[in-house]
């Protein structure tokens, strides 16, 4: 069985996230890509 890996990445736009997800899926580098809605990050 393969190891499972979760990668969390932010993108500047929905379109860019979709482009990267489609490329990763087409290249069979990922089995699934989730694109989540807007988030708020708070830094110190």
C-alpha cells in the first residue's frame, strides 16, 4: 500500500488553483484535488 500525503497550497486566484489541479490530475500526479473557498490567514 502507498503512503498517503496531504499537501495544502494557497493560490492567488480560483483560476490558478483550477489550472494547477487540472494539470496535476492530467499528469496523474494526484488522485484528487480539492479547491476550497476563501480563507483568512492571521500572521504574527
